[in-house]
């Protein structure tokens, strides 16, 4: 099959106490795996699309046949979004933004302001979705998206994103989404995120 579930890049318990081993096992091994399986099923009769990267599929979503477009949005977005999610939540590394990313965040009002904006976007996202820090026209912006919609579909480059589907936090935090968001900041590896920011600037 053209797309595969990437292995979790660290141990399932690496983000304890902020995110439990049980949550990571279910989230990666069940939810992410299902997105990959369903994406491959949606593309099974479209060999031309199977040769594209996930980024190419999502950036060109309007050219995907209408009969499978929503399945590709839901499952291709789920695959891309979660792959990014695992990468930016890594043990170790810088605990706060540094370098050019720190400068750009200061231009938004500072690190505490960024947390406020992202948390607010995540809390106010009704139902399921994501809150994101994206590059839009060379500038940072906080947005939220519905379900597994991906910022790439709107021409944005996602620097990082936080999953606010209930499956991301319900085992650990029940219905306390604000508590999950507050704890989630402790899992971020700003070395990885800083590299994504530089990559995003070059991509524009």
C-alpha cells in the first residue's frame, strides 16, 4: 500500500505524566492506523494518486476526484496531522522557542501570548478538530480546523498543531480539554518545531 503508519519516534510512556502510555497506544496504534488504512482504501482504484506524497495530495485536494475527496480529506489529513503531532511532541530538546522562531513569536506578543491564542483556539473548536500555528504569507498565525482538515489544503504551512479530538485526551483528562491543553505544552520539543519553522519559510 502507498501509505504506511510511521512508528512512534519514542516510547509510549515518554510523555508521562502529561500524556499517558495508554493514550499514546490507542491514539497511535488504533486511531492513526485507521486513517492510514482508510486512506489506502480510498486510493486503491487511483494509481496516479498513490504515487503522490501526502503533502501533494492535500495541497492539491481540489483536483482529487469528488467521489473520494472527502475520504482523502478525512484520512489523508488524519495521517498527515498525526505524523506531525508525534514529531513535535518529543522528549528532551529545548523547552521554549529559540532563534528565529522565538523572534517571530515575540512579534506575535511573546510566548505566553502564543499559548493563550492556541489554547483559546483549541478550547473554542466545537466538537473535534485541531489548533495550529501556521505560516501564512511568511507570517505566523494561529488557526483552528475542523475534524482532520489540514492547513496544507488552505495553502498554510503547519509549524505545529494540537489535536483536540476527545480521543487525544479523554483517557487522561476526561472532558477537561483546557487541562489537557495546559499540560500539552510540557511535551513540546522546540528544537524540532524550530526546524519546521525554518523549513516552512523556505517552502514559501
